[in-house]
């Protein structure tokens, strides 16, 4: 099993910045790719950004140029999401995610952290 523990988030004004972090523990050999999803009230959960062990990344169009995902494989497979130029529409609960590398049907999730951007 894999456990994901998130930190960061909070409240900021439009144009501000926040940083999210996620640390993986447990059988971390089971994960290759890590990422962040978000879910706003009344909306479906959506992928924000993801990064694989080699550093390849992908981003949702809505956050390109504003968010940066990074990974530290030496430190408990930590993944960070630096969020700049935040907009009110970025308000959501953000979840750390990692699919199981040997069974992609299995996804590990963090508990979620609230990000609120006021206008």
C-alpha cells in the first residue's frame, strides 16, 4: 500500500501564490507517476498536473504557465505544486494522486487540501 500525505494550501487573494506538497510513504516502488487533481463544488474532479519519475510533466490547459509541478525522488518521493497568479476559479480541494505502476486501475489518493482564492 501507498500513503500520500499533503501539506500546504490555504487562502490567498487573486494574483497570489501557494505551494502544495505531497509525501509518499509505504511501498513507494508501486508508484511511478504522481500528480495533483482538484475538485470544485458541483464539478467533477480534474487533473491539474502530473509528473513521472524521469521528470516528464503534463498540465491542464487552464494552469499552463501559472502552475509548476516538481518532484524530489530522494525525499520520500515528494511532489510539489507551485501555484502562481492564482485565480478565483482555481478554488477547489486539491488531491495528491499516484496510480499503481503495476495495476493502473488502482489509484492512491491523499486526503485533500483546500485552496481558496478570493477576488
